[in-house]
């Protein structure tokens, strides 16, 4: 801004005033430009947030992997945490994120909904506009893949699921370099997703090789078979919500393995009872109630030695405790 000059009507020189320069704006935090420790600290502060996808709540390690993966793709952490899922230690991209990265790289991606049961994705590379990669996912293809009619998203919004499959397949075919090798979606690892792309259930694969029959037999002779056990607890009191889950596990005679399977199905990760937050505990509590009341298959504990005692009517409601949204207290 130029200085202003005020002239004295009698011809004398007037005083000149120059405004002070405005202070330079303070730059905001840049995840990509920050050092490793700063990035780790930043993600550790985000992880406890309850608005993050379930797989990242309270899990700073998984959230850090997702954020670093997003940084490699040029994404801010919150964008990455909303669209990247870490399953079996591998970062996977949602179909919408794949589409965004492909288009940002300059390639053309067209999605056409032919009908509620058919979606076509066409990719035209920026460096070869004369060739088109085209993939169509329809009901027939989904049936052959064993997906059509499955419980969950494939029954609730099949067209959206067909769209996601078409995008991920054409992305792998025509623009894998734009995805920097991250060509898998959560569904490729058996995950179930919501319509908005959040993972609600994921199969965690144990990659430890199974022992040979001879090795298993030798191991069995060295140590006695372990009795069913409940998830390990720490020496600290349980919250009311955690206590509700603990009572449900005890009532249903859940083993450690059965509890792990329950966590994978409901939370997408294994969380110890003593580490459950109220929301996670309420989710497991509701599922345990549903298992008991619906008569679903329950884990079979090892038979206990017969003793004389009172005969209990198994039809009676013995799994009756507070089911308020915060987990309640054990009855």
C-alpha cells in the first residue's frame, strides 16, 4: 500500500505517514512436511477420537500406517483415515479413493449404471487415449463370485457394491501405477463395508503355518491341553460397560478364541475386555445378548465332571442385565 501525502494549503511540506506492514500469517501444520516424531504424535492425538472409523479408534499404530499410506498418495491424514483400511497388515483403498487418485493422475474414469443390476467402469489413460479399459459387474458376475444376496451390503445396496467392484477391477487393469501398488480394496480381504465405504467387519487371517501332524502330536505330549479361558484381564477394576461384556462372556462360556472371533466380527479388530471403550463394549454387549436370545451356535466348553447339584432350567433367562447404550452394569 503506497504512503499518503497531506499537503498544507500554505505550501509547506506535509508529513508523510506509512502504515506498518501486516504480520505474516503463521503457517499451519503440514503432515507431509513434518518430521517422523511430529507425525507420530499428531496421529496419536487423533486416534482416541470417536468419529474415526472403528478400526482406528484407540489404535494409533493402524491409524499411523493409514496416514503414511495416504501421505504417499498426497492425501491429508483425515482423508486417508476416512478412505484407507488396514487389513491383515496391508493398506487397502476404498473404491471412491481409487477413483479420486486415478482422476487426479490425469486419467479419465467413467462410471455408467446400466441398470440396478449392472454397472460399467471405463478407464482411458492420459498417455493412451485411443485405448479403453472396460469392466462390467452385473448380477450374473456377482452370483458366480458368491457375492450376490450375501447378508449385509450386497443385500441392502447391491448397485453400490457392483459399482465398487467395477472401479477397483478397472483400476488394477489400467492405472496401477497411480495407486502406487495399493491395488486392493477391503473387500478383497473378505471385509464387509457400509455404503459410505467404512469397514464394519473384516476377516483377520492367521498367516502362521499349521504344524504337521507329527509336530502337533509331539507338542501335545509335552504339555497338557489348555482349558478354555476368558480373555486376560489386567489388575484394574472394570468399567460398568466392560463388566457387562465380561458377564456375557462368562454366561455363554466363551473361550479366548471365541472372544477373538467376536471382536473381529463386531469391531474389525481384537480388543481386550479391559481396553474396550464404552462404545465398543456396548457393541459387543448387544451382540452377546443377541447370541443368547436367538439361540445361535455358542462355543462348546469342555465337559465338566458330573457332580450332584441343582438342575438348572436352561430356558430361564439367566443372561439378563442392563442393556442401556453405554453398556450398563452387570446384574
